C-alpha cells in the first residue's frame, strides 16, 4: 500500500480539482484541457510507478537523478503552465501504480469535488474511473479521445 508524497498548502475549504497527468503518453496531458478558469485549487498528480512513469524513469536515468526528483521536476513545469492569479496549484508525486487508488487517497485527504483523467489512462486502464467512483464520491471527468 502506498502513500502519496505531497507538496500542498492547505487553503482551507476551497473545493479542489485533481488532475492526473501521464508524461509517458502523447495524450497524457489532455486532462489539463479540462481545468476551468474558476478552478481556484488544482492538484496535479503524477504516478511514479506503473506504465505512466516510463518517461520519468528515462529522464531520471539520463539526468542521473532519482525517479522522485524527475517527478517533482515534471510537476513543477506543469504547475507553472497552469498557474494564474488567484489559483493555488499543488502537486503530488504518488508512489503507487493504480491511479484509482492513489486518487481516492488524495480525495479522502482533501476537499476534492472533481477528478480529471487524461485520455492515456482511459486508453490503458478503462476501468480506472469506475474503480475511483467506487472508492470516492467525486465527479470524474476525462476529455473525449480524438479518433483518427
């Protein structure tokens, strides 16, 4: 059983949107498209194990750093891209391979009202949203996959 590592300033009772990203897949950041202008507290999550972490492991090997350092570097870059005045952006590098479980833990520890999956997770694990729905009472969203 894993516990997410977190860098979050707890802002009180702001409703939170959790956005899962996958640096390995070309469609792994499609979840960022569903961040709304009115989202005042956003937590960006990346998994440090499982298929979605291949790019982190490659970066870590190439840069001679840990996978954890690679994850935090990536999350810092993503957080800077979605920052805007009035928005609190938190980041979590989760240690487990199951996105549903990791997101349920995050939802239980924060006032989460919405979780957004990238298209890549739905393609690789189509049951993840259903597992999350059984574990946590949150709205679950994902962008529609583009068809060739």
